[in-house]
């Protein structure tokens, strides 16, 4: 919310100042060298913070926590005075050369004016675009603010009655405001397992005992019998993976503020479900929950989330069931994007190559975090089918790019999606994906395939 | 393979080994010439493409960076298919990751054989050598013996961080892949297949071992 208020503030001050303040920028800002034309400063050199402060008080906006950049103060003039007029100057020929004929001079003047007019037009357009962007951001922040209010005051207090209503579902699709996200996720995921805070602490203390009793991390694989060495070395794997979970955020690494929390939740889970243990991908899921919930609540959501049929299939690495999920995905893939589907088939690009990462981490690794959270929002609402719908939405969004690629480039592209993914566009594409195939819904398709496989389809033998 | 004047070769190469030994880092160093301590854990499989000029030919290496957790074995093994070479990586600072090397090699050999019945060329990488040396890798003779016994065509102490030996190791692997491809073509052409002794294979590889 800090960013919201900041943007609002900048915007307001920008518009307010434009009216009352028509003096050139440099006169008010003796501290900024950037704009030139400032006589060399007298007196001691001030540190930048002090200069900033003085600038703020002088320009009458020394509010707390409002770092303003010089750019913003110059930008306000753009609507009225395009930069090009100052950059391009029409000059007469130097005195030592013969003067231009009147005709030529007039022609040049006309050309000059045309150029300036064009530049002005372009810059005005750009300024308007920037203004529009700022306004859009403002609107977005405001809508998030009002949405948070609606969630807090209307929906959350009447959760069970309202959560399936059309209005709430629509609001849900637009993304849950970060301030209530954790609460909504908790409610939507539920607590079928009836895990209490106490149980979490019991599991955690067991994990701690284990950490203490396994002295050297490397020695344990030798001492344990081979069969369960993988499960048993979970604790070592957790340590290795924690530092590789959202490394760019620098909060889960050793010494980071959430390092111990992530370690605790994953450790406690291996004691809660020793039969599942730690599986790669879990650290990303736990991390996203930690960012939105208190530790014990994050654990409860984590355990319940992993207990869902799709997640259990994947995290227990139930290969045949995973293949069933992939097969169901392909049914909807062919139905929704037949051309791309054929292209994938032709190039032998099977869904496991990209879906494994997406499903195991619930997109938290492959999508930007804010976008991943929006996917989680609707995943909490619609369940597992939304994970596959999102996959199809992504494929649809990048359909044109993908159809021009060969196997390795598609595989590379899908396992490392672009850094900037347009959120609204993606959700529009997801919305156009129909999760019905010949009148059968996702669950029905999945069930039918499962039955086929139980009858012993040779396809699944590997 | 294309046999026209502009020859181009495409090889699929697996990069396997325990979790966190630096498989992704090695690939990033090799392909993108950079290193970051902040790589995310690989889930499933990642890909990279490296294009080399090799004796006036273009060699494309399709690198398959496969997740290291043992549990994923069942599903990642399908990715071994049609590979022509492999790196098996371990972390010199974690002895357990070296112990897993034989397991990875056995797994690879049991799932993958070339059309001439031989195993794919595999190079062993002792990664993170900038962080101190393992007792084992300190003993070059012992490591060479280990490689011969386990069918590696060579081994290198590597550091993705300091860019040590990555290119050398890759060149070694490519060389052996090309050799084994020739070998395969010959065995296809001749009606009688002459089985070669393991010794011969070891002999051709000694050139690859670094003499420090």
C-alpha cells in the first residue's frame, strides 16, 4: 500500500503544482546541477539528502516519506513546453558569410516551424501518454483500495454465504488485494486436515530434534538404508533449496528475514508427512504462502494445498497419475488450440516438458510473482483445472511466437517465459479457454482417462 | 545427419547429477558466459542451445539440464532418449554428491545405449573446484582409474564461477560424440559388427585427460 499512496501523492502534487507554478524549474532549484544554467553554488557542498530536503521545502512539498526525483518536477512542464523548442534553434548565417536570399530564409523559417510543430505534437502526445499511464496506475491503485475495503468489510465477514456469489467471483477474478490475499487463500483452501497451530509447533519441534541428531549433512545418506535415503535426506535437500528459492528477493537466503521461517515450514512438513518428505518445488509454494500469511497459518495452508489430489499426484511423483493429468491437458489443448497442438505434436514437444515446472511450483517460479499470485487467486477459487487453464492461456498468448519455433526454442521459451508478461492480456487469454470438451468438464475428462489407465493402457508403461 | 556441403550436426547432451551441484551454473557459463550465485532450483528440465564451429562444420548442442532430485528420476528418465552425450556433475565440497556419481552413471547406461550397443560418451565434472579440493579429486591417478572403471571418457575439475575448464570439458565431450558417431556409421555400413574391447575405448580417451 505504500506504493499506492506514493503514486497518489506524486500525481496529486503534479497536477496541483502545474496550475499555480509557472516559473521555470531552474530558478526554484538551485541545488540541481542537472538542468544547467545554475550559477556555481556558494557555500559548503551539501550532501544530497540535505539538498533534497531543501528542495522539497522550497517547492512546498516536504511531506514525510515522499522521495521526489528531479524528473518529476521537470515533467510537469511538458504539457505546455515541449523540449524540442529549446533544443532546435534557427539561426541566421554567420556574419562572415553572405546572407541567405529572402526567399530561402523564408523557406527555412517555414521548414523550421514545421519541424518544431511536429516535434511539439509528438512530445505532447508522449506527455499525454505518460499522463494517461499515471492516471491508469492511479485508478488501479484506487480500485485495489476500494476492493480491499469490499473484501474486508463485506465479503470476509460473510464468507460462506458470499464466496460463491457472482459478484464475489467476478471480483475474485480481477485479483485479490494483497492486504486480504492471505486470508482469502486460507479460507478458500480450507483446513480439511484440521491442522492446529499446536500441531504445527509439534511437527516443528520434531524437525528441530532431527536437525540436531543428524550432525554432518553428507554422512546421513550413507548411514540410512538405501531404500529411504531419498526421503531421509529431505532435511539436507531443504537446506540446499532454500537459498535457491526466489534468490532475487534476497529474503529467503541464509541471513535473510524469512530464511528460518521457510526452513521451519518445510522441515515441519517432512515430519507431518514423512511419506511424502521434501520434494523440489515445495520451497516455492511455501515461500509464496509465507509472503502472504503468518507462519503457522502458512503451514496449515501449505499442508492442505499439497493434500489436493493434483498436488498429491505430483509431489508423490505418481508417474501414471501425472501422465493422466498430462493426457487430460492435451484433450483441452487440442480442443482450444488445434493449430498449436499440431505444431507441438510435429515437434515432439510433450506437455511434461513445460507443465512439470508450472504445476510443481504453481507458476510461482515461471511467472512474475505478482502475476503468479493472481493465478493462485483463481486457482484457490476454481481448483486444479485452473492450473491447466492457465497453461493453455499462456500457450494461447504466445501462440504466434511458438508456431515459428522448433523444438529446442519452444522448450527454452516455455521453461523460461519472458520477464514481462502482460497480466491483463494473459487473463484475457485464459478467459477465452473453454474447459469443456464434448460437453465434458475437466473432472469428467480426467476421470474417464483415469479409468482407461486403470484398465491397463500400455501407453503408460515406461 | 545431413550430408550436403554445409554440414550441420545436432547433438542432444544431458547434464545430470545430484541436486545443487551446479548443473545450471555450468550451462549458463558455457552458453551465456556468465555466472550468478542466484540461480533458482531447476524443476523438471531446462534447456539451452550452444552453437559451435567444429572443423568448418556447425555443431549444435542441445543441452538438457535435468533436475537433480532422485525422486524425479521416474519422470526425467524419459528425457534420456536419443541423447548422444552426457555430463555427470558432482560438487567437490559435498562427498555425497560424488558417491551418487556411480548411481547416475549406472542409471544412464541402463536407460540409454547407442545403436551400436555402446554407452553414450560421458564426461565427469568435479564442479566448484574454486571452493577447495576434495581429497579424491586431489588424486589425479585415482580419478583416472575411477573414470576408466566406470566408463567415463574423461573428467575435469570445473568451476562455473571462475570459468575453469568448462569449454575444455565440452570440447572433450563433443570430440568423443563425433568419434562415436563415426563408429556407429561404420558399424551400420559393415555387415559384420566387430565388437571392440573396452581397452581400446580407454586408450583413445587418454588424450582427453588433463595433464596438469
